[in-house]
């Protein structure tokens, strides 16, 4: 099995009994009782790294806006609004509208990261075992199918509150009102809360996958002895 599958467990498992871990370890090269304890600790540590090193980057100012991997762009129905505003000399207003969408996501992830961690902790051992033995994208597919809706329900009101906190609601009300007064345009009234919620979730998954790839492919990213011992098993 590839190292990716070991890191999958790092994302999905926080507390398992030694017996359960032993069942998995016995299927891997070099599995023994001593490794069981180290692997349990290594998995918890890798989970902490995935959240603390990558997802927290999104909570910083410009964590979304200046990160090309996760920057939130305008939805399709607002791209024509953006172009039209720029054409009539309101480019600064268009720029501000894009920026506050990203600000809202940055603010929301700051409050919602513990919710994401709790959702990961809720994944059962059976789920984790199936992912371990599955394809290389089994974790991504599982997270999308099993946790996205629950996380959406939690993120959405946070995004809505964040819009008010960073002033995005007023800015976009002004933008849309200005656009809708332009002659001959089709009026728009997009659900920006829904859109930014989905984009924020996408950003969280993207950044966790960045850390997964780092630990899976770069020995230098295993910055503790425990991580080195655990992930060396699959090198």
C-alpha cells in the first residue's frame, strides 16, 4: 500500500483501541506490538498537523484571497456584473466585492475549524478501514459524501454572520443594486451565502490535502521522531 493510505488514517482516526489498530498493523510490513502504540500517537499527531499547519492558514488575513489554490472567485452569474461595473468605471467597487467574499470565508473558517475536527472524529473504525483498503482517492470521496452536508449546515450560518461582520452584505447589496439599475441588463440576486459556504468547504479540503501530500512524499515534512517512525513503515 502507498503512504497515502497511512495518512488517510491520520485524517480520520483520533482514538482507537490497541486491538483495532493491531488488526490494521498486522496487514502492513513490519507490524508488531511496539509499532501499534507509535502508530496510534503518530496518527493523532498527523491529524493535528493537517489542521494546525494548513487549515489555520486560511484564517489569516488574505488566507483565501492571496492563496491561488483556494481563492474564491465570482460565481458565473456575477462575472457579468463584474465586467459591467469595470466597463462603467467602477473597478474599485468590483475589486472590493471580490475581496469581501474571501474575507468572509477567512473569518468563518476561524470559527468553524473545530466543527470540521469534530466531524472527522465521528468517522467510525469500519469507515477508516474501508478507506485504508480502498483506492487512492477513497478518503476524498468519503469526506465529500459523508461530511460535506453536515459541515455545510454548520458553516452556512457562520458565513452569514461573517458577511455582516466584514461588511460583505452591504457591499454586495450596493453592487447588485447599482448593476440592476443599468438599462437592459438582466437583474441578478445570487445566494452568496450558499456560494461562499461551498467555496470555504472546498478550501478546507484542499489545504488538508496539501499537508497529506507533503507528509506522504517528503521526508523533510515529518518534523517529529514519531512521524518519521510511523510513516517510514510505508516508504
